[in-house]
C-alpha cells in the first residue's frame, strides 16, 4: 500500500472532492482518481461513494481513513526524527482515559505535557468503557486493572487505595470488626443496593455483604453524600485525603485494609511505542513517583 495513495485519500476526504484535493497536492485529478480506484480494487471494497453533488465515505472508507491518518502520522514522525536528531517530541496522540481519573488528574498532566512538549497535540476522550484501541483509533488508554487475555502492552504506573469513611457524627468511634458495618447506613458505588465489601488484615481476609439505601455511579457524589452524613462509604484515598485531614470525614475501621486497584497504561504493541507515546507514558509515571494516586505530585482538585 503506497503512502502517496493514502495521503491522497486523506486529502480527498479533508477537501471534499477529488478536484480540490488534486489542486492542494498539485497532481492531476485523473492520476488521483486512478490511484483511489486501484486502492479500492486491491482492498476489494468501496471506500468512497461518488455522486454528482458530493462524496461520502463508506464504513470501510472510514476505517481505512483512521488507519491511514495514523500511518501517515507515524511516517511523518520518522521523517522528522531523521531530520531533527535533537529528540524533539512532535505529533499527535489520541488517548482514552477513565472519567474519574480524567476529572481528577488529566488536566494537570496535559498541562505539563504542553509545557514540556509544545509540538505534541493531544486528544483525550474520557470514558469508562474500554474502547478497542485499533478499531476506534486510540494510540493508548489508561485502564483500571490489568487487561485480561489482552494482546496489548499494559504497564502499571500507579495503584489506587481505598478507605472506608463516614462523617464524624455518624460513627462515634472507629470499629475493629468489618461485620459491625452491617449496623450502619452504607453508601454503595455502582448499580444495585446490595454489595460485598472486602477487607484484609495481614493474611486474614474478611468479606461483608451489605445492603444500602443509596447507590451512585459517581465517587465524587458519594464523597459529598458521606460528608453530609448519609452513610459509610468506601472511597479512593486520593479523593478524600484532604477531607480526612480537615475532619470532614473519618476512617471507620482500624487495622483493616481494602484491596487496591492497579492503573495501567495500555498501548497496542511494543512497536507502537513512538517517541511521543513514550514521552507521555514517562510523564504519567513521573506524576505518581511513589506509585500511588494519593501520593502523586498532581493532586485532585489542584
């Protein structure tokens, strides 16, 4: 597959017509049209629907365009790297990031990226789904946990610890037994009003099945509800660290820990680790020097 043909295909879509793309690239329209026909024949699919009024991409054409843009971007990076051996980071990254992590940290991380790498452009999509990196055109993603049976490369860069907390007036003294939570109102994260919370104390594990009258899919909302005295909640430590320090929330269990969650930086393959992707990955690792979200130098809420 010829790079020039991919470049011409991309230009046709961007300019909206063969004629405009031909003028922009300075090549005969007939040459460009023949190359696109040859590309369609080689792939065995129709890429562009042609009418007298306009051009429109087929579903196959949209897929080829997303791959073509990435290939052209990578080819441009190779050219720039060879022409400028100063190690400058340039190009574009499209990243998928969990909503909560994005709301708490990604703004400060991309601000640092902009300061360090002014020629690097970023498109960050906040989503709690796990998009297919290849099919949906992402260079990388941040995911909670290690992807199971994934062909992608996953590098853990931090852990998120949780703590069981409540407003000071709800629980007058810390509990020493997770089972005592059953006598208190609880706030659940997720969908459904019944949930199992897990705890560890050394090698001892304890699970408690709890029924709550309130469940939400936002940790930020759960924190506000807990501060308001609505119940006991398990919340990310980085989110409530300041609330605990200032007395708005108190830990309700002594000597018991909750399982932590890994956060991983995921990208398609070792070969996909371009200079720009490596630079962003390294910046992400540096943002959390002790390997925890609550110990990061970029704090939630600034």
